C-alpha cells in the first residue's frame, strides 16, 4: 500500500456543468465553494495578461497578497507566506486550470453565449 496522493477530480456539492468548447471540456461549478489541497504548489500564473484590469500586490507581516480584477468582471485574491505556502485563495466569476497537479493558471471567465446552459 502506498501513501502517495492520487489525482482526483474535485466533487463539490451542487451542480457541475461540463461543456465542450473549442479548447476542450470546461467544468463550471455553480454557486458552491470548491476546496483543493496541494502538497506543493509550484506556481500561479495568468492565461492572458491583457484580460487583467487591475492587479494589486500588498506585502505585510511576512506575506504577499495579490488582488486581480479581470476586464468585464471576475476577481481573484490569494496570499502566501515567506515559505511560499498559500494562506488564502478565492475566486469569484473567474476561471482557473490546474496543470500538472501544482500549477494554477487564472483566466477571465468568458460570458455565456445565448442558449448555453
């Protein structure tokens, strides 16, 4: 028996919508909180810098906080301590991809087309 963590698809309570788009499947979690645990987070990045309206960085008490507002709405807030451990991570009306189990890529959530669920 191994103690190694296994990749798992997050299954929060509530409705999950999966749509097939030009870039592949998209999972949308409606109105619920999703918690992910990483043994080690390698990096947090942006898919497209031109989608960012505001990015504020605050350093205080040995931590760094980021606030990102996307054009057209959507916000992300996260902070980490001097050891690189995530202390807070919240996203509202924004999208994120987790790559290779330790890289988060943030992006603006595109508006739904007419007739989409």
